[in-house]
């Protein structure tokens, strides 16, 4: 682990790194929201279609039945790919947010060591 100020200064991200990361987080956030909207639209299509299809007894299904039977997977699993894409987008967004947190922690370590070195040289 790097313990002197020079090594730490060389390893901390600069403002360009922060800006790049902020842009990546923004893009990932947009992609995640777009996937969520597309998934909700598909869920709505599945719900509407299922509510029009009579069950074996000839009656139309209840909303609760449709929600429990079809909304997560669709009729034949067609929603699972979208759900997996959304899960991946969320994991990538979480990863970038964690990276931003680590960058901030690195700056705090730099500030602490810098202050400690100033205090040490003052005496």
C-alpha cells in the first residue's frame, strides 16, 4: 500500500477522471431508465393480452392471476431477456457509483496524509 504523499498523489484520479466517470454514470442511468420503461411497456402488453384470453373454464382471468402468472416472465419467457438486461445495467451502474465513492475516499486519504505531513514539518 502506498503510504507517502508522492505515491498517493500519483494514484488519485484527476478532475478529468471524475468528469468521465460522471458521464458514464449519466449514460448508464439513462440506459437503465430506458430499459425499465421498455420492460413496463412489455408488461402492459402482456397484461392487456392476458386479460382478453379466457381460461379453460371460459371465464376471463382476474388481474391478480395475470400478475402472478405472466407479468414476471411473459407468456413464454419473453420478458426474461429484458429483465436480465436490466439487471446487468443496474450492476454496471452500481459498479460505477462504487468507483466514484472509492475516488472520493482516495481524495480524503490524500487530504488526511497531506495535513499530517504539514503538521509533522511544522515542528
